[in-house]
C-alpha cells in the first residue's frame, strides 16, 4: 500500500486540505482522509484533482496534425480533410502506430489526461489484407499505452460501408474495412487474452450510422454484450450536416433520432460529437443515460459546428471531452474551447455555469470527470474508494496559478495556464509525469521522431 499526501485536493464534492490518499498494490484507491497516517509514501504540494478522462482518440492522426491546414478555401471541408487522412493512413506500418500512439499518450499525460478511449479502426495491412495476427494493430496500441502508462479503453471499430446506402467500403478504406465477425472476433480475443489489468478495458465501436447498417449495429452490440454484458459502445454521430442530410434522404430520420429508434442505447453508450441534434434528440440521449463525447478543438478544425454544451448542461446530460484528431492535446484547452465558442455565439461571458456552480472551469471539469467511468468502462474520473488512483497536481508556482486559491486555481488552469501548469501525474498509483516531464519522455520522443522520418 502507498499513501500520497496532497496539500490540497479538489473533488466535485469539495476541497480537502491536506488529503491523504491510500492506494492498494492494484492501483485502486482504498481511502481518502484528512487524518495524517503514520507513514506517507510521497508528498505533493499544489492543487490535486482526478486526472481527466479522454473519451475519444484516433492516435495515428497526431502524426498528421498541422499538415492539413492549406487549401483553396471554397473546396475544403471535412470531406476533403478525410481524403488527406486516408492517404496518410496508407503509409503507416505497425511499428509506426506503436511509436506515434506511445508519444501521443506521453503528451496526453503531460497535459493532464490519465485515461483514453482509443477508437481504433486501422486494422489491416497497407494492401487491406488481414495481418497474420488479426489483432496486430490493436496490440500495438496496447503496447503504446503500457509504455506511456496511460489507462486505456480500446475500442475495435466496425467500418463496413462507405455511406448510408453504399454496398461496401471504398478502396481508400481498405485498411479498416471490416465485418461484424472480424470485429467481434477481435474483441473476443483481446478480451480473453489480456490478463486482468485495472489499466485496460475493451469495448466496441460501430463507426457511425454511415459506415454500419442497423442490422450490423445490432449484431455487433448483441455479440459483444454476450461476451461482456456491460461493454462500452462508442459511435460517431451527427458530426457533419451532410451526415444529417444523407440520413434523412436514406431513411427519413436524423442520425440520433434513427439511433434512438432502432438501437438499445443505454448508459454504456458514448455518442461522439452529437453536434447536430434537436431538442427531442437531446432529451432522448439524456433519458437513455448515454454520455456525449464533445471534441471541440477537432470539431472547430473540421468545421463541424458548435457543441451542444449548454443544452447538455441544462438537461443534466452526461458529457465529457475527447481530443479526437489531436490538433490539440490539452484538456484545459478543450474545456476552454467549449466555453469560448458559446461566448462568441451568444456575445456573453461565463455561460457554462450557474448560480450554484459559478466557476466555469469547475462546472466543466466536474462533467468531464463524471463522464469517465460510464464512457470508458473503468472506475476513473473520481478519487474515492474503489476508483483508480489517477490524479494530477497543478504547479503552485506557475505564474498564472501562484497566490491564487481554490476555484480560482481551476479557472486559471483552464483559461490561462493550460498544460504548462500540470506538474505531476499519477496513474494507478504510479507517478508517470514529474516536474512536467514524462518519466520516459526522451526515449518515446526519439522513437516518434524515427517513425515520423519514415512516414512524412
Ligand atoms: C474518423 N473522423 O473516423 O477518423 C473520422 C473520419 C470517417 C471524424 N469523424 C472517417 N472526425 O468519418 O469516415
Ligand atoms: Zn472520431
């Protein structure tokens, strides 16, 4: 057992200063108290809080971040970005995936994310053939998460067709073209081969209603639930207006409307984006208890639309954040973006808050933490007995934070300092970031550079 002394601990239920967090050898919190124990393993000064869960990641896209920001304006869209992304995918070998993901996860940890849902669809070799080990690419993601020490929910993706009424995938989608049997087989082999680790969980991801038919969707979810009844299910939904139009043209229903009408959506579902949603659709999502993964910097980068953050707050709907395409790897900045888009739209200030919760940062961090456990299928996002011992400590000497107290520190982290103020990060009771640097930073960064040299 280890005991961490935190000079100040913030949890959504309040402040504790000091706090003593005891952690079992399995990385799970045993107790949190203000009573000093006989022995302390390690002391951390500064505001500590549970690490932020990252609900949505396509790790390989980190390596192309910043390379899609030129064009001819009127022609550029989500869909032309996707063409560039598909061409980039063609160059990636298994060792590149491992190096890119490991470095990305280092960056996530240094910025304050301690767990991630990897929405993983790059299954096949560059010709589109299944690898000798069909789980080859999945195992590279698992290895990357282990090298970096981040908690992982790995979601093998089903991508079965190129559009709502398309018979099959396009040649450019050959590396992720899959059927229900392939994805279920992958899920089952990962689920059964992985030794029981508190750091890893598996789920399934029907890519979108565009890429998966309703019968395929049901077969995947039912098949996965037969193996693990509480399996997390993630799906992209209603990100682009064209997707809404195509859905209406194909079935007369909007994507979320169609999903709720035909799929047994429950609290184990995570709906990624849900950008274009009506009030009844939002009511339906909230009634089912599903979580929404908002990815505001990617949604801005791809021209998706403003996230329905105020609508979710008003309904007490569950939502968290994801870094998705990784143009930005910083939870503070994702949360800041959620608020800033609303300020620009409404020409007001301090909108993601209320009389009961006046701090915007505190309001948004609370939601992002609460979304972690249901969406990731792991006990994360809290520091209470039974939770994973995943926490971050903000630097009390960072100029934007110093001489500030309590909620002012949270607001200064989210709106001013961002990842530069994240000093120490502990995952499952192990310190993986100290003094702002990941403990394996140099080694994993040089592997990333070597991979980039080959793929760019
Ligand atoms: C993805 N990205 O799965 O990476 C997608 C593009 C697709 C976003 N939706 C691929 N942001 O939609 O088919
Ligand atoms: Zn995505």
